[in-house]
């Protein structure tokens, strides 16, 4: 249940596009056709699914303060966290290069349609954001990091697929001249972001109930402590 909740949250609540507006350059530029959007979205899922767990291992065993203790007690005080961005980006660039080779080999038409935006996945802020959010959330194991990476990629994929489908249909609509192009795209993105916010209440309702129960238990505990203290004072006075 924990992994399912993390998976759904990374898709709908912590969506890279609609919650944090990351990866907007590729989102806006490659969302004119559904076929192209599907290709780029699949590439982003693959890269996030691989890089987030790999960067989790880097962070846990190399970058954190004291992470090098497995080499020996003399390395316990080492802190290589200043290398976080360099190593994370190097891992991402390696995986993107692998994706580029695979796409060029098996789907030249998709490779040509994606153009410069395929290698630019390496500097896509959504990809780096996934690893940095993983580091911030302090996951307990690599499985959680992997689930988060896959969910984040699927969330970005759904976002670009949805806007691509709408942009294909909106060509036949009578959009006001000042809003044509990026104008109406930004408006649609904002409306979809508001729609995705509604998932927050659905997936966090259980947490709210737990918080209420915890607060109620704390209040009851305080009242019980207060009664015991009052009874003690009365007994002492007598």
C-alpha cells in the first residue's frame, strides 16, 4: 500500500509539470503532435526510471556525509555532497545518450521528429528534479526511489500527452487571435494543473484522518494528565 500511494502521488499530486512546472521547454515544444509526445514521454519515463535509483545509490553510498564509511572507519568524516549536481547530471547524460542511440537505431522517424529535444533531455529540469526530490524525500530503500522515478516519468508523460491531444483538436477551434499558440497552451496547462490538484484530497484524506485521530489522542492524554495532577494536588492539600 505504501508503494502504491507513493506511485499515485508522484503521478497526480507531485506531477512534474502541473505541480512544479518542470520540463516546460520540452513540454511546450514537442506537444504539437500526439505521436511525437508519446515518443518523448516514453523516453522521459525510461530515463527517470533508471536515473533516480542510480542517483539514490550514489547519494547513499558516496555523496552523503559519512556515506563512505563502507570503505573503512577512516572515511567516516568525508562529505562529498558538493559533487551532487555533477554526478547526478553525469548519470542523467549517460542514460540520455543510451536512449538516443536506441531511438536512432530502432525508430529513425521518431528520432528525426524529436530532433534536438531528445539529447536535451539531459538538461531537462524534470529529470534532474526527480533525483533532487528523491534526495529531499530521503527514501528508505532503492525500491521506493524506483517507484518514485517511474511514477514521476508517467506523470510527465500524461501531461505532455494530454496537452498534445488538446493542441491537435484545438487547431479546428476558433481561438481568439491574441491567444493562439503558446497563449492558449499556457491557459490549458493552468486549467489542467487545477484539475490535478483535486487528486490531492483523494490521496491525502487518510492522512488527514490520522492527524485528527492523533490530535484527539493528544488532547485526551493532556486531559487525563490534568485530572491526575488535580487529584494529586487535592490529596496533598488534605
